C-alpha cells in the first residue's frame, strides 16, 4: 500500500515539477530567453490555456461539476483566509510588506500548476472542475489582491471599473462562459476544429510549466525574511489544512476533495509579483514568496497527495 501510493504520488506530481525545474535549467544554459518566455506566456494565457479550459468543460456534463454549494464554500473560505492574513499582517513593521504578505498567502497559481496537477491525477473531469473553480477565483483573487495592496498604501485612486472590465475580458473567464452552452446542451465542434483545438490545447501545460521555471527568480531567495517564510507557511500549509478539513467535514471526498486540495495548496502565482510592483508594494518580498512557495510546494503538495491517497480520501 505504501509503495503503490508513493508511485501514484510521483506519477501525479513529479512530471509537473520536473518541467518547472527543466525551464529553470534551460534558462541557465541560455536555451530559453526572457523574450521567448514573454511571448510564450502570452500565447498560453490568451490562446492555449483558454482552449484547454474550454475543451475540458465542453466535454463534461455541466450538472456534474457545477455544485453551487462548493463554489460558495471555496469563495467563503478564501475570504476568511484573506481576513485572517490581514489581521496577521498588522504585526509587520514595514507597511510595504503587509499587502504583499497577505497576497502571497492566499493567491495561488491555480491556472497553471493547479490544472496541470488536476489533469495528471484525474484527467478531464479534474480539469473541468478545476476550471470552474478557476473562473470563480480569478475574480476573487484579483479583487482581494487590490484590496490587500491598497490597505496600507499612501496613494489613493483605484480604477475599479477598469479592473472589473479587465476581469470580464479575461480569456479564462470567457472560455468558461463559452463552454457552458456546449456542456449544457451537449453540443460538439466540427471534427476539424476540434482536432485543431486539441493540438493547441495539448501545448498548454508543458509550455506553461517551462515558462514558470524560466521566470523563477532564485536570486530572490537571498532576501528570504521572516515575512516571506510566514507567508509561505500560510500558503502551503496553515490555510490549506483547515480549508480542506472543512470540506471533508461537509462530506466532500474523492475527485472533489482532491481538486480542492490542489486549489488550496498551489504555490503563489507569479502575477502577485507584477501586481505588487505596480501598486508600490515590496516587489522583492513578492518575488521571494513566489520562489519559496514554488520550491517548497514540490514537497508539500506531494506529501498532501500521498496522504490523501493513502487514507483513501482522493
């Protein structure tokens, strides 16, 4: 049982994180460049990842993955985690660190790592459920990130209307909306379009994972601080554990519980660094949190997948 569970865990997590570290290695030897990473990341975000989300949802029975109470639970515990991090951040001396600490503690990289892990463990049903949660969390993460980074900022002036329009135009949210009619009414694309979309979608996870590794800034680890370590602990362990325990107490198990674990425990999204820099937060701390959670997440996520599978909950 132990060895079979260990093999299963490695099959789920090792390919994902090995591609991340391969991206890091290819940058070091000069085979991947910053310009390639910029263009490839844009291609993933605007074309291939939305196609992957669209295809996964359109091929799935919507009534099986759309669980309103699950969406309410995920949104609710994310909000509770956010409030707890805001309360905890008051202890940090530098105001520029507080919003970054909060954002790093709750904003996960669900769009890439979460979907990749869900695909490895559960196939298309896992990707479909993760995609639905992703559509919800994209909105919540962006709103809460702006709030977190604004709480201790001296300058005012947030264009909420523009931010809302940007989220509504988000390719991933549009992909979910477009997929719903296909899922609800069991519509199918013409075979030529479907095969072309499959080709493009199949590029998504390998290319995106390489880009994550290529963008990983290990130099940021030199600036590791107590705030970075604390935010990392919240992101990988201290928040996912009670969130997952609450879902289990509500009766969720199997695929749903497994996907929830991947959603809650994903490393901090690289977008948190971009937003912190744009809004006057401590960008070095943000980069540090992204690097720490990505590296340590290889261990915490692997351990979580192992335990859940070993005790028969996923």
